[in-house]
């Protein structure tokens, strides 16, 4: 079992002048701590215009800061918005490769498309075509990171001429690719495309086992045809996270942030929004007294309870648990205390058996991965005499002839 920390950079109103400054630097400190205690991944989203819910719009900048301040933890786009209206595919290929260089080979590349009207309409993206546009772009981003030069492309979402997209990543053929998933259907889509599944929804161990069984059955079938140039057979689930030796205190500290996260993610899709005048926290508070008694998370409580929760998910076939720690108004000092407790009282149990478990899994999947890669249609590289010459302008030629 591996473990990750996850950042939306949530910031409920009301805001002070330095609120975003403190938010970002506290998050960096938390990831530095996660790196020191042995947590495996740090994930950051990319969202736009989602006030209170996510102030992490320039995630490549945030992730680069994390890479520069850490030594071992893997740094993940969880996810990068890959539809060309958000980010031209060549710019995403450059950003992922640069993060891989800065981190010395620790980058992870999750892809996504956005779900809210604030984002999709803000960038003129047709909701019915968003997944197709996302997959079209992601496949070409992988090609750009691998090919020298990239031959060029003519498609629905974007077109570009032959160019050598640089820099290239350290990890070969490219950093592991993941897909944001919210239900079993998208879990299965991830498997069909040889992508890791980032399950950004909350499930119990029984449901997680159903998802993991479906995912790995497809990975092992002839349905799996990699979108990129490798198969990243992994499934990760998000869980609430707040630990304290006193179970009630752990819940008191963490349940509000967890409940706000669940409320906001649904409200942003279902409710009307007024840019610059968001009221998510105020709306949540109005519903809190009625809803909180029914809201719980097995990731919130004592270290012992959390260890049992992890064991249940490990037996379900899940490969990584990602902590939803920075949610709502969860306090920085409480988050750090929870991480310290996890590092001292929970992590050692699972770290001891990890190498054996991963080696066994790799051996079991190796023939299926090889077969999946053989099914992939590879973009044909250009021979040297096929690479087009980019002509200088006539005026520039005249200038140099003077």
C-alpha cells in the first residue's frame, strides 16, 4: 500500500488579504513534512474559477515548488486539464517534462477534463465532447514526450505542425499516466487505456473491491490498449484524513473539512454560481447541523482505526490511499499533527511489506502489460528526409543579405 496527500487548496470565505499566501505556504510545509515521514505521493489538482473549493489553478507552479523543497516524495498532476482550450498539448508536454527534470524523475501525470460549467463554459468547451477531446490531447501529449521530433497532428481539438517538443522527461518513455475517476464506468475507462485510476470519490472497502476487480480484469484482458507508451496499473482512492489519539477529537478536527469537500464538489455542478460572489461555506454552514450527524469517514479517528481502514482497502486490491487533509477550514497545525501520528504509528506496518507486495504484483502483470503494449498503434516517426524545413521569412532573409 502506498499513501498520498492531496491538494485542492480550498479556501472558504471570508478571506483576509494574506489568506491565499498563508494557504499556499502552509501546504508546502505540509508536503515537506509528508516527504520526511515517508509518504509516497503529493497530488495537486488544476481547477479554474472555483472560488472557495479550489485555488489551485496554476498547479504546475505549485508542484514545481514542492519538487524543489522535497527529496523523495513523488509529485503528481492530480490532474492536469489537458483539453487544448485549457492548455495546448505541447505546453502540457513541456510542463510535465520540466516537472520531471526539476524533481529528478518523480513526476506523475494525471489527466482530466473538468466537470463544472464555470470551467467548461469559461473556456468554450462542449460538455458532450470533453472526454473525447481530453483523450485525443492526452495521447498526443504522450507522443510529444517520446518522439524526436513530434511529426505534427491534425485533429478535432487541435492541430500543430512538426516540432521537437522539449524538454524531454527523465522517466522513460514518460511519467506514469493516470485518469481522474468518479465512478465504476470511468474506472473501467482508465483500465481500457492502461491508465492509473485516481478515484476522487468516497467508497467503502466493499465497493472499492468491486472497482479494483473490474479494473484489473480489464488490465489483464485484450480490452487494454494503452493511451500512452506504458501501462500504469494502479488504483488510488481518496479518503478523509484526521488523526488523534482521542477519537472524538480527531473527528471534531476533521469532519467539517471532509463534509465541506463533499458538499462543495456537488454544489459546484448542481447549483447556480455568481463569479466573485461565491457563498459555498455559508451555504454549507446553513446545512451543517442537519447533515453532519449522518456524515462520517473511516479515515478520521485514531491511528489504530486508520490502520484497520488501510488494511481493509489493501485487501480490496487498492494500491494507494490519498489523504483528503486540506479541506474546508482544517487547521495547518492539526494537519501536521495528523501526519506525524500517521508516520510514527501507522506507516511502519505497511512499509515493511511493500517491496514484496509490489514485486509480486509486477511479476503477475508483466505478461499482460507486454501484450497490451503490443496492441498499441504507434505514431510513425519521420525519417530525416521527411522532416519539414521551417522556412525563414523573406524579409528576414533580405535583412541578413544586406
